[in-house]
C-alpha cells in the first residue's frame, strides 16, 4: 500500500544511497547493469533526488542541466508506490529545480509502451521529438550491412569537437560535452578523410554493458565502419553490443532483417518548462 503524497520528503542524493539506487534502477527494464558505486559517487549522486517516506525510498530521479535544456536522465518510482501521484510530484519538483538553474525547456527519454509515464509527461506539456531503437547486434549481423566505408577514420572526440557533432546530428546542446568529460563514456567520431575541412560522418559513445549510445551514422556503410571499430576496441570477449539507433529507420530495418534483436524502443520527449503545471 503506497504512502500519501504528504508523507514524502524530497531530498538530494547521498553517497550511501547507491544500494537503493541500484535496486530501483532495475525497474527501468533495460539490459544494462546499474552504474557501479564509483560512477554513482563521481557522476550521479550529486545530480539525484530521492523521495523518502515512512517505509523508505519510494522514488529517485537524476537530472542534468544542459544550458537552456534540463535533462531528466532517469525517473523511477517503486512498484509499490505507483499510481499515488508520486511521479507527478517528483516531476513538478524537478521542473522548479531546473527553472532555478536557468532552463526554459526540458527533455527525457521514455519507453514507447510505457503508457502511464507517457500520460504523465504529455500532461506536463512534453511531446515526442525523436525516436530510438536499441538492438542487440553481433559481429555476424554486420555482414548484412554494405561494406565498411573507406572514406572515414574513427577518431577520439575532444571537447572542441562536441559543438560540430551536436549540430551535425541534431543533439541537445551541451549533452556531448557532459559525456566527453565523464570517465564512464568513450566518445568516438567518424571523420571524412576526403573533405578539405573536418566533416563528421558518424559518432558513437561506448559505455559499459556494453552499450553504444548515442549512435549516429550518415549511411549503413558508415554504421558498419563504426560498429566494426567498436568490436575491435572491446576485444574478442565481447560478442554483442546493445546499439541505440536514433531516427534511422533504414539502418534499424537492415539490422532487424539480419537477425538483430530489438531490446528497447524509446521516444525522446521535449517541452517547455513554463508550461509544466503542478
């Protein structure tokens, strides 16, 4: 039986919250394991919010400020507390927090089939802006793609590259800068060797799991170049990658036809914070 809304105290995350964070993280229903304690301590705890009640922790959220955008990285309500208004209270509090940080818009990702969450977020003025499909891709699946492109070289992404990559692939401004500065991310870009000035043909972020997110490629051949490079960097012990493909139906179709399994389908929702009513 859930607690009433008045019984919840919303407080910042603490280092000692990792165990309950890791337990609730599993409710996201993703393949990736919970971030380990060092990542929690270094990157997530200071950006988290917990709802604590008489029976313990009922929900948590992690946010990030990206200039004009506030990014709700995660929001999880414990199964026993759902349907009690706690998610709305968390979102209302997050909206106030992000507005105080100077944000006028916010963004989050949600499973396409999570009807209750979609109803909550759309009631707060958020609308679908992009879609992504996460596929479990093996080395064998890559053989179904066009031959790897000889036109590009995979190079590490620097902070100075983030602006051009953000513009090239329509990402939220500031998102890549945060990834580039984080030890748990490995950003790599595919650069056109034939262009007189640096031109980006694709990019990927290798994370633990192993997860490749975000992932963008200008063509299926360039996607193969990137993914072959990812497998090469991770070594023979890694037989499959979870690759999150954004707004690229043709690549998703090719990989599915090759046998890649769909693991997750998500929508990116965006909205104006000024319209977020309690």
